[in-house]
C-alpha cells in the first residue's frame, strides 16, 4: 500500500500578455507586490503564433514570463489563478478608456522538475479540476533532458525561446531544492 507524501515544492511563474508595454510593466509590479521578488525574467517576446486573443486584446501583442523567488506548494495553483484574474480585472477597470476588453492577460503556472503546469478557468478533456472552479493541464513535459510538447500544447509554448527560458527556471528550481536539501526527483 502506498503512503501519501507531501508534494515537492515547485517554481511559480506567470506569463504576461498584452499590447501595451506600460501596462505589462504595471502588471509585473502588481505581481511582485503579491507574489514577491522575481528571480528570472524573459525578454519581451512577440506573440504572433495565433490570432486567438486579437478580438479581445487587440493586435501587436507581446509576451513576457517572470518566475518568483519563493517556491510554492503545487496545491496553491487555483488560489494564484484567482488572484491573477483579480489583477487582470483591476487593470481592465483602470483602462476603460482604451476600449480593449482585456488589456492584460496573466497566466500563472509552475515548473516542476518533470513538467510545466498551467492554470485555466476552462475545462477540457486534457485538464483536471484543481478546486475552486479552476483547472490545470500539463503543457510541457521535461524528459531526456529537454522540454517536450503534447498534443494540446499551445503554439507559443512550442517555441525554442520559451523552452530556453523554462530551462533556466527549472535549473533555478533544482538549485533551490538542493540548497534546501530536498530531493526534487523523488516524486
């Protein structure tokens, strides 16, 4: 009979998406206020793999990722998704004059040693309910020394530039776990 074990700590990150660089800076500032210091930040990337958000967010969208210093328990992902949704709504309320329904999109997730998990408000066949009306999916798997996509992986998450950033996040997770004398591969 198996024994329940506490979940290993994971690295919280957030994807920021929007067409206004100043609003992305504001969202970053609000994320730091809520989740603490950022330890890794991606370059500002063009988001041009899909038109999915064009009607809601406008064109010429940019993407940035940030990861946070503090490790978290993965069972807090639903809570963090609710909090990022509230931040999104606050920014939208402040920007009514822009005539853009959703000026900033904030997508929290976490990096585990073997996977990248994203939170979602939407159910789908490949997502599981994680409580509080939120869902999660494994978007990337880390096997044989590299990130691997799955059938449902978003087009932008298939990019090498994303994988390079998430390599750094995973490496930082491993460093932090070693420093805390935990074994991140024991899952």
